[in-house]
């Protein structure tokens, strides 16, 4: 079962309340998304650590309900 963009955004927002999130359905199939996330929680973290944090916020849905999620993460610019 696919996830919709609103559910993905809700889960990420729970993990990163200050986040600015843009989600795009890449194929229109509800199964392949890209997400651009800007959050102060990413400050001082490597890109890998940032992505691991996002995957953790999805609470195990990555690879099951959500097949593919291309991530772009960043801390806000000062």
C-alpha cells in the first residue's frame, strides 16, 4: 500500500517541528517521492546522519509502505 505526500509530511513534521518540507510525487504513483527538508536539527550533522534522522522519523515505513524517497536535507542558513 502506497503512502500519500501528506502522510509523509506529517511524519517528518512530528520528528522535526521546525522543518520546512517540500514533497513531490515523482511518478504520480504514490510510491516514488522526493523530499526537500530544512531543519535546525540538521545543524552540525553529516548528510548521512541527516538522512538517517529522516528515515527514523518515518517509523519503519521506508521500504514497506514507502518504496522510494529521494532526500535533500539542509540546516537553515544563518
